[in-house]
C-alpha cells in the first residue's frame, strides 16, 4: 500500500499542475472575452451618441426649412396686406404675420438648443471614439499575448497528460477511480498530508484511530471530514 500511496502522490503532483494549467485555459479566454465585451459596449454607446447627433442635426434642418417657408409666407402676406383695401383683411393678414413671426422665434430657439445639444454630443462622441481606438489597439496586443499563452498552456497540458498517462499504468483501477472522483470533488487536490493528526486539506483534527490505521500502511485511509486520501510526512 505504501507503493500505491507513492504512485498516487506522484500522480497528485502532476494533477496539481494540470489543474492549474486547465484553470489558465479557462481564465484566459474568459478574460479576453470580458475585455472584448467592454469595448463592444463602448461601441454601442458610440452608435447611440451618433444616432442622437444625427437626430438633432436632422431636426435642425427641419426647423430651418420650416422657418424659410414661414418667412416666404410672411413676405407674401406683406405684399397682399399692402394691396388690400378691406380693413378686416388687413387685420387678418397682420394677425397671421404676428403668429408666423412668433412661431419662427420659438423654432429658432428650439433650433439653437438642438445645435448646442448636437455639439455637446459630438464632443462626447469624439472622446469616446478616441477611447475606443486606444482600447482596440491595446486589446489587439493583449489578444495576441493571450493567444501565445494559450498555445503554451495547451502544449504544457499535453505534456502533463502524457506524463500522467504513463504513471497511471501500475495503479489498481478501483483506487484510481476513487482518486479521480476525489480529484473532481476537491478541485484538483485528492491527497492531503496528515500532520499532528490534522488534515492539511481541510485543517480538521481527525480521530486517533485514523492515524493508527494510516501508520500501519495496509490500507488507503481517507479524511472523515473532506474525504481526501491521507498520507503521513515522509510517506
């Protein structure tokens, strides 16, 4: 059984490193995707800003076209008013002209507000566009580095798995099966040192009979708290 424990500890050393490599292979793409998502969110905000700017400019153009038509109407009314002989008609013309001038004044105020809004939004868009360009350049470099790290981790994982496979041969199938289950359940740490009757995997004090069984070296002994396979110092 001591030989089996020795084999398991050797396997555990590989699995600890293999677990770390696999975590890197999960973390690196996830972090890359998070950074990509942040840039995409900035692009979405920029598109919304550009849409607001276009809407404001379009409304300004509508106001300009409308006030041009209203001014033309005022000129026409002025001509008709100068020719009119009926006092009631003159009063009607003047009333309409006053209404048109009031509408023009209000529209010009609205147009000025929209121009200021469009200018402000354009400034925000310029700042965000520059930030996106910088982020894209940084992301391109980062993504290239991540791709290199992923390749290196993939190569390391392949080498570790090859080494792992070579060490699994002498292992009894039932013990290997128990070890594999613990490996998944305990995040890559299936074996723990028992020191001063304390499991170094979960740091729980185990009963004295656990130590006695382990010292005999005739069976695999697991921690009653975390279930990890225990071994003594030097074993």
